[in-house]
C-alpha cells in the first residue's frame, strides 16, 4: 500500500492537464488532471507492477505494458504516452529521475563500445527479425527511416519517394560516379540511385543477414546486379575510393565514442572531389541518451547525436560541412503512419511472433512518435565534402534534381 500511495502522489503532481484514470492493484481508483481532453484509463494487474514505476519509469513502464501487467482500458497506449509526454513538457523532473538520468548520461560513452562484434550483435537484435514483420507496416520499398512529407496529405509512399529524391539531389550525382551506401537496409535507396539517369555504380554495406538477402534479391530481380551490389561488411572494413557516400539511419548505431572513427574512415574513402549525405536522427538540444527501454529491447547500442557532437568529428577528420537541413516532425508523421499500418496487420504480427512482441512494437512506435512530437528529436541531413569547392555554391541544383 505504501507504493500505491507514493504512486498516487507522483501521478497527482505529474498530470495537471488532460484526464487520466488509474485502477490500482488493490481495486482503488484515482483520477488525475483537469478533466479536459480525451480520457484515458490504465489498470495495474498486480501490486508488484506498481513499485518499479517509482524507481525507474523510463525502463519499467514499457516492460509492464509488454508483459501485460499494465493494461490500457480506455484509449490506446499512444493516448496514454501522449498524456504523459505532454504533461512533462516544461516541467523539471523529480530529483530521483534527474539523478538516474545524470548517471546514464555519464556512462553513455562507455556503454556504447560498438566495436565490430558488438555492432553486428546489435544490428542482429533488431534488423534480423523476420522481414515479413517489417513488410506489415512499411511502404512497398521498405524504407525504414524518416520520410519527407511534401504536403499535409501526402501518403507514406509519396513521402518516402520524396525522401529518396531529396537525398539523391543532395548527392549531386554525375554520370558514371561510384556511390557507397553505408547501412543499406533492404536496398531501396540503392535501387533508387542505380536507376537514375546518371547510372552510378552503387555498393551497399550492411550488418544484417536478413536485409542483405532481401536487398541482393531485389537488385538481381531488377536486372541491376552489374552496377548494384550489397555486401555484409562493417563500415570500418570498407576499402576503395568513392565519389559519393550516403548513410541513412545508420549513424545512430555508431556510438558517440566512434564518431571520430566513422568520419576519419569516410575521409579515407571519399575521392578528392567527393561528397557525402548523412541522414540521422538527432537531438536539437544538448546531447542526451537513448531511453533505457529502447536501448534494451529495440536498438541496443543506439544513440541520439547532437550537432555539437557530430560537427567537431567532421571537422577533425578534415572534412567540410556544406549544407545542413533539420527535418522537424517528419519522423512523427512517419511513425504515425507506421503505427496505423501495424495496428491494421496486428493479427499477422502475432502469428509471426506472439502477443508480447506485438505489445512491444506498439509501445515502441507510440513512444517514438510522442518523443518526436514533444521532445527535442529531429532528423539531420548533413551534406559533407572533401573540399569546399566540390559542390555548387547555390542550392538551385538540389531543387532542379527534386529536393524542393
């Protein structure tokens, strides 16, 4: 009962806007907020589920939902998380949470020892899940990164196509150039680039066996195997020289301690007049850390870099930043569509895996969307070159190539 009373007091302080109803394990109910908005209701199935939230809500809330010990009875898990995220904006964290976060931030660099073996294991944890799971909610091209929505009514397919055009435009491709795609996913971007009129040769590298198999088959089926190939290779092991390098949604897995290593190797790989486009989730605020639940269950070893961490590593490698674009809320829109599609195919996901995995993915997609709406998460597109004169000095070439 002590934990229940403490949790009741914590919720009373945390929820000042909206309407939250909680049924505790004892059967007693509490109501919090100002009775506005869409009401949401949760229930704890056992007393032991209440205590962990007081100690480490960032980790335990998601675990309790996954395990079915915390049940949403009115609304959805997104509605519940949106209520908490919205109420947290502008408020200082309770002292225990601030202490825990400070410790996690301080050990962040040491916890991200993403050497090749660790990187391979981290990638396998998430990306080597059955590709049929991802097909349930991604667009047909299986783009698993932030889309670019050119209009409010754009479909996910249109937005992902616009994202690929935007990236290609910023690469400023010339006929016959060679392209390296670091973290090539299921091959969609490589296919898009190889099909362009510039007819570049594209090499994609990945650490996912599942993605490699799908991407290689797609290249073969498209009749592009002569200039599009995919390899199982760590970015540190890539050799050769490339006119263009692109990396989408991979830098988040490098680890803050390896940013200098990453850009030094990019500098070695780029041709003298070479250029790169880096597309990564990032923090528009000071450096932070991935929430412990996401680190444990979804993206182990992942990181959310800030510009203040990325830019010094680029400069130290002798590279030049030629353009930076910040995509705000586009990932929230992307995640909203992924979540909607996942819910439509939820039964298929349960047949592939089980109910616990479905709840885990519901929580992941909902929490990520809330974070992009309410916290400091954005997507950076950073254009980088070996020399300041490697690219045109005006953005018109991007617009002409479809980046507008």
